[in-house]
């Protein structure tokens, strides 16, 4: 299948997910995954990287759907998304696939493993000067902070949020991408409040 058709199919699938049309998505997603896998198997070079990225996004979406349905297929989808993301070598698919797997780990109560995965992957992007790599890294650190907070590690959570904010302040925000608002200081709330 031409990559442009895969991109259109992925866009439709994402729209179905956003609009909670899970029944339609359950029908079309297996076809999209099969087409993405078959297409990337026949490509090389940059075309293969694009197809790997699309496959990663499609498997991440499959993981999201499986997670909503509380299906064990979440694990398989997350693993395949991460493998395709690593093959394409691009930060955005890697970040999305890592987040998907971390969600599965967190929902299984494996908070430390989820945090380790997020930290390890964010460190892989630390030397990449591209704006997208920095943005993905900051998002992973925020997800890691959320994960640590769920695990009861407030200090680590706040440190990770601070690190993400520091990275975010070094990202160039151009037209169409306004800078995010600054994080208000964390205040402790007394039990009587």
C-alpha cells in the first residue's frame, strides 16, 4: 500500500478513536496493522523509516484501544509499537510507544518498571538537539513524574516535572505553536483547607 494511503488510514483510525467510535476502529485497525506491516517489509531507506513510524503509531493506537477495553492485547500492541519506533529512529513514535508501554505497566501496578522505561528512553534522546526530541523527552519526563506520583514518590515526581519544565523552556515555539503556560509553584495544602 502506498505510504500516503497508510497515512490517510491512520488519520481516519485516530479520528475514530478521538470520537470514541471503538466498534468501527476494532474493525479497521487489524487491516491497517496488516497493511502497515506488509508495506514496511517491502521498503528500504527513508521510505522504510516512514513506514516503521506509521506502524509504530498504528500499534500505539491499537494499544490505546486494547487498554480502553481492558484487553491483554495491550501488551502485544505496545511491544510491537516500541519495536517499530526503534526501527524508524524518530523521537515522536518512540515517545508515543514508550508512553503506551508505560501505561500498560502502570495499570499492572508495575510503577517502577514504567518509570525506569520512561527514564531510560528519555536519556536516549538527551543528546539529540532537535526541538522534537526535546519536546518528546519533556513529555516522557512528565509521564514519568505522573507515574512516580502514583507510586507515592512525591520528591521524584516534582524533580521530574521541574526537569521537564527546564527542557520546555529551551524549546523554540514558533507560529502555530504557542509556548505552554509556566507551571505555578507547588503549594502544600493543610488538612483543614
